[in-house]
């Protein structure tokens, strides 16, 4: 079965950095677009970034452009999200996502808190 396991979240000061990882299993990882989403308290889950199968096409939501970098290692079945210049408004639970046929799969999420 599809499994997505996020890690790397934590508490960081404004301006700091974190790198999230998502280890995938149960499907042909290199054949699918991988995405990161986030959900802040009291808000809907929102798209953050996605990356094509070979990493040639990448999209970001406007609020993270120039600060976040999505990447993938198909040999390790892992997708990453490097987050720099973090802001308090980046505080959220971050989720890894894959859409496989008509089904969206999610990990359990990893908490990112940006606070002084």
C-alpha cells in the first residue's frame, strides 16, 4: 500500500531554515508527480510546491517562491522541501502528497513552527 512518511519539522526562529523529507513506498515513485501541502491552524490545506517525475518541472505557490526549494531523489524514493528565510506565517503542518489515479494519498504530516 502507498505510504508517505514526512520528517524534519520542528521549531525554528524567523529567518531560519529547515529541510523536510518524505519517504515514499508502495508505488512506483519515479512515475508520479510529488507535492507538498501545508495546513495552518484554522485554515484549509494549501498547495506549496510540486515536482515532476524527473524534476524538470517545478511549481511553487507565490508566497514561498525564492525561499523554498523542492527536490527529489528517485533512487531513494524521497522528496524534499528545503525551506529558507522562514516566516511566522509559514507555521503549519506540512504534508507530502501523491495523486495516483483518482486517489490523493497523504502522509501523517510534520509540524513546522516559526517563532522567536
